[in-house]
């Protein structure tokens, strides 16, 4: 990829035409309230927009008033397409979407160079959808921002949490963890499983497994960081593909959760 990571799932997970994509994203965001104080951390799903876009929008709408405040997004998602033992940081200078290019914060990634759990490789990013599908939403709500994209392989949650601590900074940094919930269970069974998973997240209890959430490692790391920084999780939406664009025999679960500062 070198200088640019081109979009890989435009036209399949979301529209490839810029005007159509912006109209769809704006429609999904419409009607959801912005937050007076934007969350520090979000958990959002990463399926095609027809399946999980409405759920993701409940989280991204919270950022509507933070365009001048949030200037950097740390984006973590699980590796779906390649075997990976560590966290992969890209060497690309920017990520492309139909809505334009998002610059990569190379200085932030360079600050992780001494951590053995971080490798600098483009190939885990090349066809990975878990990060890419978040970008159009972020472009619509934030406008211009820099990106710290990390694909998570078979890493320890504590090692991922260490990376988050390095990148935490102040109000200008938003952290987004991309994950779906259960996969391919019957509808009622999936509902029960996902409710249990969400209850655990809301209790800030790490220890999730991949069958509960494909991004379990990133979620566990987020829970460790949230506990350390005193954040309070809030469920925004919970559904599955049987509620949106799929049948109810084999569904995938989706949740949107915001982590906010505790009220004073």
C-alpha cells in the first residue's frame, strides 16, 4: 500500500458513491441526540451498514458537537482476514474512503515503536473491514481528524491496554473499539447471549471470548482502560441482524456502548 491504504469494502459494506454514502450516513445519524460532553471511548459494530449502521449511528451521533474538540481517533478492530499475533500499525500515510482521505498520525504510531506488541505492517490492513467501515461515520460527524489505526491479532488485553494508555492523551483523542457480538446463533439464543455479554461490559468485567464478540480482546482492553480512568459505560443500542437485514436462523449481534466521564 505504501502511501495510501485504498478503500477495500466500498460498494459492499457501504455505498461506493460519495453522495449516496453521505446521504445514507446522514440519514442514519438523524434523530439521535448529540452529547453535551462527548464520550472518551466507543464500542461500535462493523457489519455492512444495512445490518449494523443504525446501531453504529447511535454512538457516532453523540459526537456531533465535538468537531472542534476531537482531532484524533484511535481506532482498533480485530483481524478477520489474516493470521496476526500482535497489533498491526500501518505504514500508510492515509486511509481512503469515498468521502476523502483520512491522514494517519505517524507521530502517534512512532511513539509505540518501543512496545514489542506493536508491529508496523500494511498487509493486515489491506482488506480489513472492521476499521474501514467506521471511517465514513467519523468523517461525517468530525470532519477533519487524524487516525491511529490498529488491527488486533492474538494479543493479550493488557498489552492492548498499554497501547491505549500511550495514546490516551486529553480531550482531543477519541478511542473507538470495533466489534460485533455473537455470530450465527438462532435469534432468541443470540439475544440471550448478547444481553449477557453487554451486562458484563456494563459491569466493566473483562474476560470476554471470541464467541461472545469478535473484538473481545479490544473490548477487554477498553474495559481495563475504562476502569483505570473512571469511565462509566452506557448502552445506546443492542440488536442483531435478525432485526435489520437478515433472517433469524443465523444472526450476528450488534451493540453500541459509550464510555463517559463519571458525573461530578
